[in-house]
C-alpha cells in the first residue's frame, strides 16, 4: 500500500491514506472517498493485475490531490 499520507498531510508517521480512508468510511458511504477506497482494494489484487505498485501509488497521490483541490479546507483540516 502507498505511504502517501505523510507528504500530503504533514503527518509524523506515514499512514497509508487509502487504507485509513477505506477503514474509516468503507464502500458506498462517502462519494468523495470512494475512489481511494477502491484504490486500497486494488493493492490487494496487484499479484493478479498488470498494474504496478508505483502506478497505484501515483493514482492515490493524484486522487488525494483532487480531493484536497475540490474543497476549501487545508489537507490537515480534512482529517
């Protein structure tokens, strides 16, 4: 799983933002978070896919940036 939370949100440790979102909201509960939840699932299927971990990492970063850009809140206020 991608360790993308740290550079985006300034966390001291490196939680996996897609993992945290998946465990916090799950599927079908928050439209804004749904793609990150799906990306977390995709990490579980890497062995059965042509997608690389680096591809998923880039997708997670792009999705997190899209979410932050779509709100008037700072990344730390979204937590």
